[in-house]
C-alpha cells in the first residue's frame, strides 16, 4: 500500500471526449462561463456555484484538498473548453474508499459522451492506480437526471439517507447513495467502454 499514489495526489486524466485537470484559480473565468450555460446555480435540488461565488468555491475546494479530504478537477471538453467541475471527495485513505461527486457540467455538455468519459477516467484511476475498494456516488433523491446518469454507469443503489442534510433553501435533503465496488469494476469498465464506442 505504501508504494501506491495517494488519492489526494494531483493528476491529469485524459480521454477522447474529456480531460480532467487539477482545479486551479486561473480556471475561474472558464468555469463562470460554463455555469452560465443553463444558469445551473438556479437548480434547487443541487448546490452549484453562481458566477459571483465561483472564486469562493474554487478556494473552498482547494482548502479541502490541502486538508486531504478532496481532490478537485476542472473538466474540459474534447475541444479544450472548460465544461465544469468534478472531485474525489470524502476520501478515506485508511480503507481506500472515495466518493466521486460535487460534479456539474455546462448544459450544452450534458447528454453527451463527456460525463461517461469523465466517470470512466475517474473510476479507472480509483480502481487501477489507487486500488480503491469502492467508489461512491451521492445525489439528491429528487435529482432524477443525476440518478439516471449514475445508474447508467452501472452503480448500484445502496440506499436513501433520509433527512440527510439541510439545503440552502431550508428544505431537508434525502440523499440517494450509490456505489461501484472493486470486484464490479471489470464489468462496469466493459460497459462504459461499450457506451463510449457507440456512434453518437
């Protein structure tokens, strides 16, 4: 285990449809432009930074990285344009578990191969380089688009955490928890590779 890279070690992951680079303050302008594509911060059931809060969100994620609990990424599309953000979060270095979350993409990048490519890259790194035993996904029970996307990856629903968190609008969030385990990864990998190879 000691020779393995640490989950929090910055890394760039690249595929045909997307590239994930370590989040940096200089990405702010591109992220502001991306979040305005669809006015994503107005969605009540998820926490996506507004253009005015983007700089603070970048600093928040970088502070969590310094504390060893998050590895944040900026997501670029195939044309090299900033498309959004994603992270390894709730990092458990003792048991080599990680949650893939705090993810959002510009509206024009949704329902494209970009999300499948990002998850393929993040999962491969987690299971093949970091030797994680499981990768977790969490989303609001009412975020049906996110839940369908997670299920299309091949993740299994572990359960619902009821009244798990209080949202900024005062409502109580039920959190749907999904996971992919290390022994499931070869099958999930084949499924994702098939999805990415299909003509669009």
